[in-house]
C-alpha cells in the first residue's frame, strides 16, 4: 500500500501590519510576507529593543479604558450632554448653549467640529472672565445672543464635572482569574507589569494618560508598584511637581552594602486631571473617593442619571477636572501647565521611545507636542491603532515621509474584516504583543491562592459568597 504524505499545512496568515521606515529608508510593512508566528517574533523583538532605550514615555488615551467600561471622548460627551438635558433645574440660558452645541455637531460642515474638551475650555474661560471679582465684565454673551451670568456658568461647570465624574467612576474587575490559564480580566495588570520589567540601569518609565478614571492607579496599587503622580502627602495630598525629580532606592544595609534602585516604580502624569482631584482652599488636592455608589450609574437612563446626580450633589466634592488648552483660571493652570511641560521635556530627551495607546490624535494641544518632539533625531514612536481605516494611520505616514522614525501597528485588512477591533487594541497589545514577564505569573498564582483560602474561610464561617467585583 502506498502511503501518500499529507501536504504541509499552511502557516496561519499574519494578523498585524507594522508600517514604518525599513532599512532602505522606504515606507513599508515590516511584517509583510511573514507567517503569524514569524511576524509576532519580529514584532516582539522590535518592541523589546525599543523598550531598552534609555527614556521610555507612554501616552494613553480613552481607548485604554474601553474594555473596563470607559467611554471614548465622543461617547462621553453624549452621555454627559444627555444627562444635563434631562436635568429639571437647568437655567434657560444653559439650555440654549447646549442646544447650540448639538446644532454644531449636526451641521456636517467641512470644518471639523470643536472637540468636547476644547468646547469646555471656552466655557471655563468665559466663567472665569465673568466671575472674577476684579473682572470688568458682568457676564458673557454666547453666540446667538444668549446672555449667561457667572452663576449660570457655575451651574453648568458643576453639573458637567459631576456627570464626568460619575461616567468615569470605573473600578477594575476581579484582578485574578479564578481558574489558572484564564486571561487576565483587566489588561492594565499585564501592561504595567511588562512596562516596569526593564533593566534597572535604564531610565524610569514615564506614563502619561489623558483619562479621568483611576484604573491605572488601581492597577498600580494592586501590583504594589510605587509611583509618583505629582502629589505629596496622604490625607490631603497637594500637587507638588518637585516629586517628579525624586526616585526610590533600597538603603545600603539591605542591598549588600550598596544603594540599589527599587525595581517596581514609575512616574505617572494625568494630563487632563482626574476624578480624584479636588479643589480645596484654592489648591488642587488628591483623595481617592469611594466608587461603589456609582457601580450601576452607567446603566441608568439619562433622567435617572440626572436624578441620581442631584441626590448625590452634597456628597460629591468639587472635582478638579475640565482641563483646557488656554485656561485663564490661576487655580488650575499650574498643575496642567507643569504636566504638559513635563511631557515636552521627556520627549526631547535623547534615546526616547514613545509608545502611544488608545489615542486618536484628536487633542490639538497634545498632538502639537508630539509633532514638535518628532524633531528629536533619536526619538522612536510606535502608535498602536486597532482600526486599519483610521485617519491616524495617514497622519503617521506623513510623519514617516518627513524622515521621522514613526511606526504604526495595526491589523491587516483581512484580520480586521474577520474580527473587528480584536487585534492591536490595548487589550491585545498588553496581553499578547508585549514581551511576557515571569513575576506577573507568580503574582497571579499567589493572588489565586489567597482567594481560595479566603473562600474556604468564608464557607466555614457561613459568610456570604464571594463578591466578583473588586473595588479599591
């Protein structure tokens, strides 16, 4: 009997494109004509090489929070505006302002519509000009002839702050899979673990985020990663930018007679503020609130959200968010001005790797800093974009055509068509693309063992079943 050998199985097609300058200087896909395995090996090798550069800067946007219940800026604006319009106590002038904002979004003009944060910039600046006791202005007239008083502006800013707070009051899911081998519930854990797993002789990682939520802080504390976020103190932390010049070291008697840097540490910057920032006595303070009251908020209807925000008004502090590109208010200008200056300084340092995740280049003041930094001849930028049809890719290609070392990681058209938004997302990049680190697996095994012990103790004591949520 003649045995006919089976034809060799074809290797699965590559699911990624890494578009950037090749060795001959031409713009091409560096993973073209490679199998999936070969493409991943080459991709991880390149990322490992870039992560070994002296200065590591990471910029994250709203896309890094979507898998944990967060919203993109467009969907956040819609949710906030719907809640405001459902508020019964809205002044007529504010109703007219919101109606005009809705009309601007529906015009479909050739010019791009002003972004939500840029629109808020004008609101906050107008409130400052009209409300400062030294101002010669008694009020501001909005387009269309709507006169708005300082009190009405204050009403709008306060309600917008409350609504943003409630929409961004996100909590990490149960941090450890109950079954070994299950994927990590939150991509923040593997991402941060891999981010700090660098040679201790290299510069510290600098993580900049545009998000209001505290998911990164929750993950950092869960992983026992020490970080400086610009605040000093515990009970009433105050913003003090000098902390970014500090570091953490083991004392000499512990490190065999020599001083050694603490491994699990990074610098953390919240460029657009945070839900745990508060304004007290003219200063920006930081205190993490209890998020449990807002666990079900995002599932409510707009009228229900408005009613809940009014009921919780007395319990919600004055939230130090609503950043602007041209803020006049001295109370908030210092934190934001220093944070953006820090981003500029980090990106001009020699041997810099800039990793961009979940950001669609929609904030002009942030994008201008990036474009200026591309003049740094030793900067390498990698943008992770899950939509191969995004306009971000064309923008990065323009950078590359100018000779800049800019790369974009995106799915192939075939991979995107078969499984949209599965590849080159924040989740995918954190879990499968970044090189693995051993200590994260050890940490998860330890946490799983702790959960098993706690579950057994609860059953013996007749306590309630395990709560699958995790709150800081």
